[in-house]
C-alpha cells in the first residue's frame, strides 16, 4: 500500500506503508494496564508501573498517568516517546487556548484535539492507546486509539491486561460507589491484571480528579 505526498517541487511522491503496521502497533501497545472510571463528581485513573521492552522489564518505576492540566490527565499505553510528545502538545495548546479565549479548554476539547492529531497522523501513527479523564462542568472520561477513534465512557481499560481489568470493572462498578470504593475497585482491576499479565506489574498509581481543580495522586503497593 502507498500514499501520495506532495514534494517541495509540487509533485506528488508515493510513500510505501508497511503492510504489517497494525501488527507493529499491536506489539508496541502490548505491555501495560490502565483503567479509568467515573464516580459521583470524580474521575479515578489507575495504572501499573512496569515498562517492558519485549521480554525485558525495562523499568519498575514508570508513571503512566500524565498530568495535562490542573483539571485533566491522561493514561499511557504504547510508546512512551509518542505519548510524551502528545502530552507536551496538549499542555501548550491548553495554555494557548486559555490566553486567547480567556477560559479553559474543556476536557472534551482536549480529547477531541488529541483525536484530531491522531487521525491526521494515521498513515504514520503515534503508537498509543489513551484514556483522558478530567473535570470541567462535570467528570468526563474518554478512550482514544492510535487512529483517533474516540468514545466517552463511564469506565474503561487499556493495554495488554485490559481483558482481566474489564472483568473486575464489569463485576464491581455501579453508579452509587463512594470515592474510596471506586479507588479500591480501580486498584483491584490493576492488581488482577498484574497477577495474570506478565507485562503488568510493580505497583499501582492512582489519580483522582474532581471539582475546583481537585487533583490527588496516590501510590498503592502491590501485595501478592
């Protein structure tokens, strides 16, 4: 498969696209577990701390929940460099929006901007799968894939351990949870993935986002 791109002389040049690009993306995204859920006026995000390079455990202290603004954050599944580049873009665009419009960019606006960036790069994609959570007029939670598909959710999971994490979320999530119960369920979902997914491990980071720029970070040690 090829795509046509304009050259400096105004002519179009055919650029080959690797036939196995979807397999490459799947391999890159494989190797983490992150979850998000909405409870009351809060969004709870959780992620493990293990980074892998094939079968090698490259790090046991990775932060996979990235703060975007005082009222939003993003979980990372995929290539760290790609996710860091996207986070930097969103931070600066959010600041620029505040300066030019005199109001904060909404969480939906942040997720939509990310989706547009991912879609516009779909032939040479950022290898990421993201959860964006935050609070503007109410708590919001979005899932995005590497091609820019976006869905709004009440709970979600990404990464190689997500099938296990989804089982916990499906069994225990309901709208009347307390905040402490939601944090416990998010941590339990990651812990269950750690027990069954070799690419997930080494503790659990939790971020809680709520009204009036409420932003709290916690660490939950993994216990067998």
